[in-house]
C-alpha cells in the first residue's frame, strides 16, 4: 500500500509542479500584455497632452513655412522647433540661402 501512496504522492508533486508552472507562465503573459497596454495608453496620453506644445512654456505652437521649410513657432514665447529633416534641409543649402533664412527667422529682412 505504501507503494501506491508513493506513486500518488509523486504523481501529485509532478503534476502540481507542472500546474504551478503553467499558472506562473500565464500570469507572466497577462502581466506582459497589461504592461504593454499601459505603456501604449501612457504614450498616447502624453502625445495628446504635448503634441504641438512648446517645450519651454507649454503653450501651443503653430506651423509656419519660411523659405520652403516648415518650422513650429510658439505663439507666446516665440521659441522655434525644427524637425531633424527640416534642419538637414537648411544645413544643406548654400551659405547665402542659409543666411537669408536666418535673417527671416529673426525678422532682419
């Protein structure tokens, strides 16, 4: 009779270990999915709160075109933002064209 008890105990230990491992794996998958969803919601919320907002004062920025380049300018503090491609476009211009752009930015033209 003790061999039957031993076999039952061994079977329960092995299956309990497997069940616990399955539950742990499922829990980790749910946590991972929850974290991904939470991070996505947070990114979306931050994007809505900060989209087209001035990094200095937080007021709304407006897009304007200057010498064929779109720039975002703060309607309150006058701060300007260039996207990477816009800055590259500006820097690839000839020197005279860049100076004209700079003069326009600062209202010297």
